[in-house]
C-alpha cells in the first residue's frame, strides 16, 4: 500500500513480476521498501512478489544504487520514508 501511495500504481501492477532491462520498477521499489523500510526478510518478500530470494536481493541493491543516480528513485524512496516519520 505504501508503494502504491507513492507511485500512484495499483498493488496488482506493483506485484506483477516483469522481466527485462526495464522490468517493473515499482516492483523493485516494493522489494526495497519491504526489506529496508519494514524489515521483512528476502525469502518472505520473494513469496509476495513471486521472485527468488536472490532476485529480491538484486532488486534491493539496484534500488539502493539507483536512488543515488536517478531522480525518480530518489523521490520515491524519500517519499516512502516520509510516510512513516513521527
């Protein structure tokens, strides 16, 4: 739901596992947020996103890198953290 609020996409679109060089960037963001923001282990995330634990780890690392290089990822990750500030 958090990623949906930030990206404007439905949960169904976010959890769709699309492959390829562009893939489903909101899915990558969901993996990152569940890992970094909520603390869910990569095995559980993989079951939710229909991906292997290794794929989840790669997606989390990709978002970590991209948030420093890509304004869209920077904005998304900042917005996610902003949803949960006290």
